């Protein structure tokens, strides 16, 4: 269901132009509340790193994760601090490597680091003795909504291989680093039938490692319903399984253990919409094409993973719309693969939609996660604007990039 009415969307599109990202603050706050049982909800901002949304989350008690220097600076701008807040660092840096600039920044600002390689420990230890670190463990298996979002197993580059845990601990001891906890993120859009196995692996790892810790993190990966009729994740069940694992770990260690969750898409996916305008229609043999003023430079998920997004049509003139089978494509990009109705592997499909004409709007749902944050300037298309609907505080939270800004860095 769209969190913002068609009337508001049409008004915003007229006022701010298209393509336009529109987010609903109330939906984000509702998703945060659903995870309140966890000691810490740490937002994986790669899903959406707009500073205004980060600040909204901070005000709602959420902590944040960053995966780059840019994301670190965004978090700091949004008011997060590396210091401990309510039992956990306000900001954690997670990665599988350090580039030199980021290593210097996290060492200077004392930002907790979730290390996905032993080399990160070897590089951090000498420059920042006593630094607080997590170990991101690859348990040897993973799951995801696509092969591209599976982050576990031996074909994934992510995390410290579970058999390397003793070596990682030896490096921690050698450099006097401070181990905060173990972290496991096995993929995005995970299949919950395996959750008990995942929790069991975490318990076994802690029991066997012979080293104390303060916290465990479940990682993210909570799936969201992209298609009508798909069931949302049962967050109570998810918490109960992890809480049971935490209790076993506490019994083993003899003290309380902090339980973190690190969702990205769950907090923002269904809060976000992408509004585009129909700029052309074409009949190509038996195929009807609807061409929009957006493409995979904005919403990359269909081209990248064959991801499905619900679409709806708003008539610009209020006329009643008949249904029609259409292939919905990005208009501006010179790429045959710029098709919003495709399956994984690039198989082009049609969708039964209200018949859209030039001037109508097409709205993509479930676009709040990995939408704007994955968008690019391909074909020298400027970044689209972002708007937040939040009662009387509704406002533009990112203005549209200009073409002059787009070419400025090359004017040496
Ligand atoms: N924690 C870590 C260490 C991660 O690598 C990720 C996602 C998350 C948390 C958050 O996962 P989420 O809760 O959002 O599923 N671009 C893809 C998703 C890539 C996710 C990468 N890592 C997509 O559009 O589906």
C-alpha cells in the first residue's frame, strides 16, 4: 500500500518535478517501533543515507552503521556520535577493508569498527591500540533474495571466515584491541526457515572462542513484502529466536550481553516511492512500451537483480483508466536493459497496469531502500530530488542536482 495519497504525489510532482523520491516519516517510525525489543537498532544506512532521514532515525533512538568515509561523514552530520549511547556506540564502521583515508578517520575519531578481515585488525592495531572492534563472521553459508545479496559462504567476499576466528582473536590480543562483539550478516532478504541455524552458529562460535565479549549483532537482512500479498516478517518471532541465543551466551559467559539488529531495507523500503512521468508510449509489434523520465540511473534494482516493484498510474487529467499490458521502461538511458518489468537474468516481462498516456505519473512502491542510495549519474543524468512527507514538517530533503554541478568536477 502506498503511504502517500495519489493527490499529494501528483501535487509534489508538479511542484518539484520528476523523477522525484517521496518518503513517509510515519512509516519509518512505525518500522522502528516494531524492533523496539532489541537493545539497539542500528540502521544500515547503505539502504538510504539521506542526512534528514538519518536525523529522523536518531531522534527515534536508532543508532547507525557506515560502510565508507562518506557514510561516516553523513552520520556525523546527522548528529550521531562515536560515543556510547544507551549501551552501544552511536556509530559503527563496517567493512572488509580499510582505505587509507578511512583508517585515519576511524582511528582519530575513535569510531568502533566491525572488521570483515583479519588484515583490518592488523592495520588498526598499530595505529590505535585499545580500539573497540567487532568481528564480522562469515559462518560458511548465506542466503539472499538474489545471488548478488548473499553475503555468506565461500563464494562471498564478506566477513572473517569462521575457521579464522582464532587467528583474529590472536591479532586482537597481540595489539591490545578491545573486542566488543561478534556480528553475522548472512545476506539480504533472507529466508527465515534457516534462522534457528544462524542463531545456533552464533552460540557455538561464542562458546568455542575462549574470549569474552559484550555484545552480539544479528546483522540485517529482514525481508519486506515487495509484491501485494507477500507476508511481512514476524519481528516478534525473529526477536525471540535471537533472544534465546543471547540467553545461552549469557549463561556461558556469566554476564549480560547486548543484542543488536542492523536492518537497512526493513526501516525504509516501504516508506519510499519513486514518482516518474510518462514521456512517450510506443507500440513495437505486439509489445506496448511505456517510457518514463527515469531509468536504472535512479532505480537500479530491477536491472541489477530482476527485483519486482509494484507500480501504479496517476492520470494527469483525472480520466478513468482501462487496464493494459505494458513493458515499462526507462526512457532516457541508452541501454536495452533499462527495463523496470524484468526478471533476474534480464528476461523482459509485461505488467497489467492502468493504460498510461504521456503526462501521467507512474509510481514505484517499495523504493525507499537501495533506491536513491544506488542511483548514479549514468548518461549524465543529474540526481533526482528527495521529499519527506512528515505532517507540518514536510519538506524537500535533497534538491535536484543541476547539470552545472554534474560537470563541475571536470572543470580543472
Ligand atoms: N549489515 C550489513 C553488514 C550489510 O552488508 C547489509 C546489506 C545490511 C546490514 C542491511 O541489509 P538489509 O537489512 O537492507 O537487507 N542492493 C541490494 C541489497 C544489498 C545489501 C548489502 N548489504 C538490494 O537492493 O536488495
